[in-house]
C-alpha cells in the first residue's frame, strides 16, 4: 500500500475552515494562490525543489529554466508561504527534509 496522497480540490473548499480574514490574508499573495493551484495537481510527498520549479513555471515573469530564479522561489516557499499554509492547516511541510509530506484536512 502506498503512502502517497493526492491533494485535490473542488474550488476553494479547502479554505472553508478558515475565517474570512484568514482566507483574505492567505490569498492576498499571488505566490500562495499559484502554490495552491500547483498543489491541487500534485501528489505528496513532494520535494520543495519540484514545487519551486512548478510555481516558477506558472508565475508571470519568472523563468523556470533559470536556476537562480527557481532558488529564489524555493527560499520564499520554505521561509514564508509553506509555513503559513501549514499554520492554516492546508498542508504539512517538513522543513528538515524540504518536503510537503501530507495534507492535514480533507480537500474533497
């Protein structure tokens, strides 16, 4: 049996447990919106490097082929966006292994 979990969504239902203010703060960041969208189409565990590459590819003005640009995205994900999303109970991020390891709430 596999430990791989698919992160799925039917719109913004995964944010329903948050207050309106918490949702607005979380979604105020373009990068977090792109990250949520990317996570809907991936499986976990997922490496930070893979997420950073995917987010960079989806963001306007970021060249996913530019290693330095992807590294900058990875740094902001690691230090800012993934911890905020973990605090909001949208995912579990293991900062020691740089991996999104599990979803914490049902996203169906």
